[in-house]
C-alpha cells in the first residue's frame, strides 16, 4: 500500500522530503538541552554545588545565576514551593523543592526527560562511590533511596493481623545524600572530576562506557524495594561491566570469575568470591527463567556489597580509557591465576 501511494510522487520530491527529514533528525541529534528537575535525593546544607560531568545538584536559589535561566526574565524558580505554579506580575513562578538537578542533555526534545533521569542515575552512583563522608540519613546497604526527581509520600497505612493480635503502620523515610564541606571537597577533586568527564562522554568501545552503564543500573537497584527487582538490577549493572563479547563464554562462569579477579589478587579469596557469585547468579536464573521470588534480603544485600565493591575498585584503580577488549583480556588472563593487569601501577 505504501509503494502504491508514492508511485505518482516525483522522485525529486521524495528526495527533498527525505533530505529534510534527515536534516531535522541530525539537527536534533546534535542539540543539547539544559534540563532542570526537582531533586528529592540530595540535601544541600550550604550554598554548594555538586558537579559531575553533565549533572549538577544545587540549591534552587542558585539556579538563576548558574544556568541560562537568567535569560528568561518571565520564568522564576520559587524555592521550597514544589509543586506550585502561579502567575505573579506577569511572570511564571515555578515551585521547586530546596534542591534541583541541572542536567546538560544531548537528546531530542521528546527524550530529554528520560535521558536526564538516566544521567542523574549515573551521577548518583558515581557520587555515592566517590566518598564515604556522607552525613545524615545515608542510604546504607539494603535501604531504599529516595527517588531523585519524584516526591514520595512517606505515610503508608497498613494492617497485619494474626491469631492473637494486630499491628499497623506506619511509613518509611527513604535515605538521601546530605552535603558537607568534606563531601564537596572530595567530589570536587581533580581525580573524581576527570573520571566524571569521561564517564558522561565516553569514547566508543572503552571501559568508561561500560562503567557508566553499570552505574546507572546500580542506582535503579537502590531505588526499588522489591528484593527480586533489586537482584535483577544489580546483576544488570554487573553484566554491563563484565559480560564478555565472546558469546561462547558461559555467562555464569565468566561473570563469577571476573568478579572474583577484580575483588581480590589472593587466589583462595578469589575462589570464595567465585562461589558466592555463582550461587547468587543461580538465584538470578531462577527469577528470570523460572519466575521465582525466593530471594532473601541477606542475598540481595550481599550482591549489592559485591557490586559496589567491584565498581569502586574499577573506578579507583583502572584506566577508564582502556578498550573493552583490553579489559576483557586482562580479566580472562587473571581468571587463570595470573595477577590482574587491568589495575594502574601506583607510584
């Protein structure tokens, strides 16, 4: 039907239409938007800014002087008034929480929100793993993080009845990241900034590309409360980093061996970690292929600790500019008992 409908259209008209479409797609593909979102995950105790690659977290009061918003005098961010939107003296007053995300998004306009959320997720895991100085209600292993851009209602009424009694709730206050002078100093250091730079614009086929993908999935694992979902997200994060391009490699063995190699240079420790990871991977297979939900909190928490440890070691010790194939080769060699050559030599 499509061919018949275009038979009578001159060829040059089709060529012009195709060229116009291609030009518009290319123009959008090269476009970059400054995207501002509510921030319910980071609490700024002073007028500080966390800047990691394309993502910044800042008090709402700093937005006008640190973004192109100052060019648009009829749009004003009203700090602490989320989600109010009012017109005052001809200006749109856009209510925001005390903190906001400011993201530089290279995407088409209709995809900007989705892509901004992904970049925020990458930044959250990077900042989490880059300092252990977080004060306040820090989301520890097994805790559910506050959603970075959506306000969560904390009250959660429920009833639980048993033979001789009844309990009711209640609600849970999800963890957040609270800034301090130590946190800002560490995240602003040259080492973290250089890593953030490559992670948000990674060269093709580099380790940085893998790490960035893994960081995003790791954040999504911490955002959910269901044990099985957390398990799948954390394994997706690990697979983004460690899956071999060689399709003949058995994935369970490969992931488990490579995880052990990164975690330890000691052979007996590697064997222990390999067995733990292999056991956890069998749980993943039960969930994915058997639809089972028999995952314990102790198991998913162990996986979270292992995944965060692996990514911390890679971020701290590996050259993110190395190619994926080089990283795979180093892991493969070390899995046969050799030292892992993927770590940078310390001066």
